[in-house]
C-alpha cells in the first residue's frame, strides 16, 4: 500500500510541476487566436474602406467605422490614391508584445468614373 501512496504523491508532484507549462501553452494559443482575429478584422476594414472609396465616399472613415470599438484606438488607417491600409495591434498583456505582433492589411480600388 505504501507503494501506491508514493506513486500517487509522485503523480501529484508531476502534475503540479507541469501546470506552469500548460498555462504558458494556453496563453500562447490564446495570443495566436487574438492575432488571427485581429488580422481578420483588419482585412474587413481595409476592404470596406476600398469599397467606399470606389463609390466616391471617404475611404479612411469607412475603414475606421468598420472596426469594432476596441480596435479603433489600437489601429492606424491610411487611405491614399485608392489604397487603404489598416494596421492593428492585437490585444496582448504587454504593450511591447502588442507592437511586435501588429498586423496590417491593404486593399485597393479604382476611383469612381466621372459623370456617374
């Protein structure tokens, strides 16, 4: 019986030792999901801006409005000559990590033809 208790105690210690590694793996997986989600948001906003620009509306404003509220303060949007670029910093526990993982997306459109 003493052998069983020792084995159970060893398993408990091994599990306890593995918990930090499991927590780190979960945090990394969550960060990767947030980067992917940020990329999808940036893609959609750039496309919305390009579509608005091709319709003769303000492309930059349309791209900013296509971003969710939390992403607007974490983004930088430029629109010039039919090109819309959205740069977005994903949520991260540290600002330096967020800057390092920043994503960007570009979309282009032709200006509307004159005379409608």
